[in-house]
C-alpha cells in the first residue's frame, strides 16, 4: 500500500490496484492536489509490473466525482488562465497511456471531470443511481481532461455534443443505452462487480491483456491498414502466438 496521499486511497491486492477518489465531503471534486496525487499514482501503476489491472472508484454515498473543484478552478482572477497553468502537467495524457486495463466503478454524481476520469478508463460499470452530466460550458469553460475527445469517441459526435452543449444529465440506463457505460448494477453490487471483472482480467496472461488493450486503443485512431499492422506486431510478440487459422486455444 502506498501511503501519504491527501485526496486518494491507493491499495494493491495481488495483481489488482484500486484507486479511490477520497474527498467525499465535496463529492470527490477534483482539485489541484487530487490532480497531482493522480499523476503520482498513475506513474506508479504504469511502472509496476505486479499491477495487471486497476479499478477507480469514489468514496462516500453520493458521488463518484462532482467535477472540477469549483473553489480551485473558478475563483482565480482569470479562471481560464489559472486552469491552463494548473492543468499543464499532462495527467490526462498519462492516464490514457497506462498499459494495463483500467475499470471505473461509478455511482451517484458523475459530472465534468468525473465523466472524463471514467473515460480515461477502458471499462465503465455504473450503479443504478449514477447521473452523468457536463456542466462546463454553462460555467464558461470546456472540459479539459480529455472529455471533448474521449466522449465523442465513446458515444458518437452528436450525443457528445448534445451533452456538452446543453448540460442535459443522463441516468445510468440511458448511459448504458448509448454505450457510455458497459453495465449497470445495483449500488450494493457495484464494487463487487468491478472486483470480479478485475480478478478475471488479472488471471489472464498479462502480456496478452496489455497487447489487446494497446491494439484497440492505439489502433482506434489509425487507418485500418496501419491498425492491422499494429495488431499483427502485437500478436506476434506474444508467447502463445498462433498464426491465423489455428483454433482458439484460450477458449472463453
Ligand atoms: N467543487 C467544490 N465543491 C463541491 C463541488 C465541486 N464541483 N460539488 C459539490 N461540492 C460541495 C458542495 O459545495 C457541498 O459543500 P458544503 O457541504 O460545504 O456546502 C458538498 O460538496 C455537498 O454538495 P451539495 O451541493 O450540498 O449536494 P447536493 O446533493 O445538494 O448537490 C450537486 C449535488 C452535484 C448537484 C451540486 O453539488 C453541484 O451542482 N455541484 C457542482 C457541479 C459542477 O458544476 N461541477 C463542475 C464541473 S466543471
């Protein structure tokens, strides 16, 4: 266990890491300290070969994360300039470059950077009480944790723009319908479901898991031909490399 974070709890059990956003008194709003803590923890996860998968969740009953901390980000003389300086360290680029699969287990309010943090993860599991919204434009700013790029890539351009431009909040069921989340489960089963999924992923060959993630995430922005080349390289680097035509030794 890594100690000393003011805003996050980091735990590691065997091959599964768990990061809890831990400012429940302000609905886990993301302040500069949390951003810095995340940067450190993400670096540690990336460099730790023991970690095969990580889960992100929020502390407290009410929220995964209610967005950027309004006291930190909107009270400076020039909010835009302040945000620019403070968010300069590329925590979100680091987040999106983590080689291990990341699972977000979200409940309650999932707003602004809360959605964006979940979109830096590969799989999102929501509890039935989850509510998603992007209030930024109404505050005179835009998402700055990758959301303008990750959201349309996940739910499509028109839906992403509607959420961004109108700040219409959606519930867990709608989030599932539009592919923002992979599954919706009762609140009391949220963390258990994420843990079970993480255990399953962690039980597989870690290199196969990483290469599968890399093939999809890096391939997504490539033309098909280059994506297929990438897949071929990643497939042939694996211990169990099986030329096409072999049957499926791993099963399901
Ligand atoms: N930044 C800082 N503090 C926040 C916060 C944020 N983004 N979101 C909530 N809080 C604080 C509240 O100020 C409140 O603090 P207090 O107890 O000292 O008054 C505490 O968290 C609990 O929130 P509260 O507003 O009482 O809960 P609620 O259930 O009535 O409302 C929300 C929940 C999410 C609707 C409401 O808190 C809200 O609109 N938050 C701001 C969302 C936002 O605009 N985020 C920025 C995105 S860029």
